[in-house]
C-alpha cells in the first residue's frame, strides 16, 4: 500500500500534466468567468438598442445560453445555481429572448411569462430590472429609483458624491445617472409594443408607476432598503423638479465626459460587462459613431463560447488571478518536480500584464493611482486590484529559483508601492478601491439584490493575501519600502485581529464564506510573524478543524453568506478542502490526521487526466450572486499538494 507522500506526489504529477496541457501560448490559464444571469440579457438588449445585429448562425447559441438557467417553474434566478427565480432576471431574459426572434408562444417563453405574471409582473422587479426596462421603453422612468447626475457636481467632501462610493458600483452608477438624467428611452417599435402587452397584462397605460418604485416581489427583495432610502427617494423625486435645465445639461456633459475617460483609459474594454454595455449605449445616444464602433470591437470579449451555448463573463477573463494562483502551487514544488517552462511562461504573462502607466488626472475622474498594480484579467482593463497584485507578487517572488533571471526589482517595487497606497484606515485591504467615504453611506444601497455595495470595505481574504505578499517581499528584500512594509504588516495584523469572530473564523465576501476567509487569514498572519501557538492562530485553526466533514473534505453552502453563519454542505468539495489544507499546514503539524484525511479526499476525487470533476460555484459577490472560479479546484489543490510535499522535505 502506498504511503501518503507517494500518493500525493503522483496526484501532483497528474495535475501538473493537466495544467501544462491547458496553459495558453501567452502563459496564462483561462476558464469561463460566468455565473450571474443578468449579464447575457443585458448584452443582447444592448445589441438591440444600438442596432448591432447578432449573426443568424449565432442566435441559437445565445438563446440556449439564456434558457440554460431556466428553473422548473419557468423562472430564471440571479445566478446559474439559483434555486428560485427573480423577477429582475426573468423579465430581462424574456425580453432578450424575444429580441433574438423567439416567439411568445414557445413553451419555455410561455412558462417564463406565466411565472412573471404570477409574481406580480415587472413592477415587482428589483431596481436594476426596472432601470433596464425603462431604457427599453418597457417601464416608466417615474417608477425608477432616482439616479440624479447632479451628484457629480457636488463637492468631493459631500458623502454621497460618487467619488466616495466603491469603484465597482460607481462605474455602473455613472452611465445609469447619464440615462436617468436624460430620461432616454428606445423609440417604441412594434416589438416593444408587443412586449408591453406580454409583460403587463394589467395594461401598460393603466399602471401607477411612482407607486411601484419600491414595490418588490419577495424574490427581488433580498436586501431591504433602509428607512433613509425610503424617505429620501420621494424627496429626491420632488427636488428634481426644481433643478434648472442648464444644471442638468452640465451634469450630463460631465457624466459623459467620465464615461469617455473610462473607455479611453481601458482601451474600450472597461472594467466589467454592465458598465461596458451601458457605456456602449451612451455613445450610441450621443451619436459618437467612432466610439460606438470601438465599443463593439471590444464588447464581444466578454462572451464565452461554449460548444452548445454562449455565456457572458463578469470580466473579459480571470487570467491574471488564475495564473498567479497556479504559479504559487508550482513554485512550492521541489526543483526536480516543478515544471520550469510553465513557471517561466506564467511569470512572463504576469509581468506583461502589470499596469505600468498612471492615469491622467485620476482624482478628477474619481480614480485612485493604478501604476504598479495588477488587474483581475489583463493590463488593458486598467483597474489595479489589491489582492490581484498581492497574489501576483507572491507568484513572481517565489518563482525566482525557476527563472533564468529574477523579475526586475522595479516590477516588484511598483507592486509593493501600489499595495501600500491601498491600505484602509482600519488596517485592512479591499479590492479595487480604498474606503474613501464614511461607512454609513451603505445605508443608501437601493439595489434590492446586492449587499454591502456602496463601500469597498476591507476584507479578510484580501488582507490575508496582502500580508502573505508583503511578508515574502520583506523576507527576500528587507530594504524594499522597509518602513512602509513594516507598518502595513502591523496594521494588517491589527485588522485581522479585530475582525476575527468569536468562533475563530473570518468572514469572506468574495468566496464562500467563513472557510474561505479563514483559509486566507491564517496563512497571512503566519507569514506576518504570528507563531503557531498564538491564540488567534489556534482559534482559526480550531474553527477549520471543526468544519471538516465525515468524508474528510470541507464544504460550505452559499446561504452562509446571507445568513452570516457557517452552514456546511452534506459532503466535501474540492476547493474549500484544498484551502483548508493550505491553512492547516501553515498553522500546525503535517501529521495532523485532519490534513491527511483532507489530502486523501482530494486524491480520491481526482480524475485520471489530473483534473477534478465539476464543482459547485465557489465564488460570489455582494453576498447574493454566485460567480464561477472553475480554476480554483486545480490551483488550490496543487498548492495544497505542494505545501504538503514541501513540509515533508528534509
């Protein structure tokens, strides 16, 4: 019978074989970054609104992509693994299907339409659904949550000025404010007239639109509005009547200027698909044919072409993110086992995709400095992110023994400087922004379906990643930004110390959820210098041990994120198991039976080709919407195997 070391070595070799076969010529790894069900409908709707035709041969695959997540009751939920529908996603999916030429009497559309009617029609949709339908002339602007563009004219010290809002939300609010300020709607054509009749059996012209602004089906009322929002929105509606026309025109010019800036600084890739679609439509409305043409040159990059259907991704890719994690596993291996060429090619991709230029006049356009950071996908995206930068630095520094020449010091130093500039006052790190405005502006969240969106808070998982990176930098080059690095590490330790929960866990936001946060926090704290017997490490470790399941694996349900308590799955999953092993190896002896059982679970679940079977979606954003990270099962398992083998070395 093989010993565990031999079994892990063989599993590692099989996994390395799979990864070497699937590495792209540019040195990266790429998987579909899909999940939310509102992205593809918005893409199709944008083609319609901008008169950009979809090829006839592609239409069936778009239709298949829209129908793929349909549930048994006919509805479509927020994400691919939703167990209940939402009026928001169901309504815009229905519209997109009709735009693609599907007949209203098709059985799938009949069931979808019947569910929408039974749920109260689109007057019960969440805010984003009502907004999209208003642009389509399938809703009235008087029934939409106000998004006044005049907020852009306010002084920057005013908390509700968009500069104080999280970058991920601000970048979507920007074109929404533009369309709302213009009250722009598509010309009413025969198809839209039919859709009015199909979606609103009560009669479109009979609806009291203002009454329905916050009228929501239970499926679309996941995150309740605050009392402040409920009071403020009717007041804003009344105050808008007194805004002078010249001031509205000035605000609209400014918002469009910001839109053009964002497009130019990302070479028209933009940050993500929602603002990419909205910005494309803004250029159409403005009659900017050159900008519209450039938009449509890049917008299809968000599509992922499966063999039988088309999906829309949350970014153009997750290549930097996945490549950095994969390299970390490879560089943990001994020289005789590590695939030197793959490591070199992966490092080349990372170096080529570091953001090397600074934004012109960033604060005017509500951006932070970006030079030296890494984006989630590719350099052209232009949005540097704290933990993407940390994970890239971890990969590049650890790769030194495998490279013909070490990564240039300037590359690493620029990355470190970027990270230091993004630390929040609480000591932690978020993602694409610092916390700029007061935390209480979260009370203005009126999305109905997304939580904690107004502020780019500090997060345990991001902070753990950054601590690991800064500690490794300090180990290899003690003089690099020494004072800043030392202070940042101490502040990061403070943040994680203050946010550890009584049960020993840390709560995550970008993964599910307490296992995920704890599995990043522990290695970060250990790298930063906390000993194994530190109470914070012991409590975190004990939490992970308490979550191990009977089959030796770990798993947590997405409901943990909304209920904010650990809810285990009935059986182990690959990604959380690998992460738990990494954290346990960082905080205790390799002989721990829990580690051995976890490794055996991974080996048992590995396929002959070295890959792992499909897993439930492991990622999410804003606590409610799952998004795919299909490469986690490979990258984290490789790092778990490599960490174990490294601990076994003499």
